[in-house]
C-alpha cells in the first residue's frame, strides 16, 4: 500500500525559457552584444492567474542557480490560480538526475537506473498540496477522512482528481513524475532535501493524522510537504525507467497503475524519499493517505 518549512511571507506563472546568449568576444574582436533581459509577462498573458510577486524572494528560493534561472524566464515567480485559489511557484527549465540517489541503500529496483532528465519548459507547481478548502471551493464536497480547511484533501482517486481539474478549468493538471521529482529535489542530489523530521510529516512525527500544509521547512524552491503528509498522484502510468538520457518524459501511454510520489503521514524513510515510486494505485484506488498537488503550463 501507499500510503514542511516556514509559511512563506510573500510568495508566484510563466512561459518558455529565455535563450541565453554567449558573452564571449566575436570573431571580429568586438565584444558580443549584451543579452537583452527576458520580457516581463503581462497580466493579459496570465489571464488564469493573479500575479503575487514578479521576482523570486532570495529568502525562499535559496538555491542560487535556480534563483538565476527563474529570473531569466521573465515570468512571474509567485501567482495564484484564480478559479481554484491555489498558490503556485515557478519552476524553471533544467536538467537533473532522476531516480536512485547516490549512496541510497533504500532505493528499489524500479528507481534504477538513475538517468539524466531535461525539462525544457518552465511550469508552475502548487506551493503545497491541495487543501480541503481549495477542493471544496471547486467541488462543493469534501471526501477527506481527516477534516480541516488547511489540511490536505485526502481519500481521492486519480479519477476524482481528473474531475476536479476539469471543473477548476484554467489549465490545471497533475504533474508528470519527472516534473514532480525535479521540483522536489530542487537541486539536491540526496534521498531527501533536508532532515526528514524537519521537512516531512511521517510515521514518527505525524501522530496518525495529516497536518496543515506549509508548517514544516520548505525545499530550496519554496515548496512545502513534497515529502510526507499525503502521497501525491502524478499524471504518468507506471513503467520502467529509460536507460539513457530523456527529455520531458511522460511515462508509458498505457498501464494499469498511476504513479504516486512523496510518501505520507503513515510511512517513514523508505517511502519519504525523492526517488520513491508508489505504483500500487489504479486510477480508481482511494485511501486516506493520498492527495495531490497541481501543475500549470504558462
């Protein structure tokens, strides 16, 4: 079975990666032209969102490389999805190693081989797991076992979430497995992005229940509860990893199981790891340790 982080003070939607120009001298001996700054997105281009902050907060985005790449997109960093009321942060394009972390003795065979993945377009991801208040705003129901507006919504099947995404409109989707792990790792290479007790509600700290989102330490991109609290559905069907480098992977086109990521309140370190793949969930599977977060293309 399947089964973080200070609240962000001022937190942000996007389009495509800005192309970087070379700063080396040209063959003529003259300096190369200074790269033009990426264009700033306008509110009309982001009609689905309310822009909260254009530029990333260095106190929140603590990875220097990600900070630079977020600014280079020219896209707002922190936004709210209007119809669903979900706060989202920008994740820039990049390349990372997906799968079993170096030295991770708990990694299973389906987390191997570790392989290079390139994400070519920026995307917005929910800062936290979708809460019960956000679910109720769209669906006017609450299926959760553990009740509280700021708790993650739980007891959801993949099919239930598909109905939520359709009703919420505004382009919301589930993240691919690659998008999820890329955002979870946030530049780190280990099995977790910090001390598990400080970043995740797991079996040793949760006390047999879910907890309000955003209360533990975030990762270096500002995302909370990527590990622990509730398992999170992804878009992909379950399947084996590629043995080579891949770009924008989406998983198999068919399969009986949909992937879950992140572990939850009922589990400890084996499941609360960046590379852990939960493959026990058919699209109609429901349990009280399963929730989700959303993604949106600029």
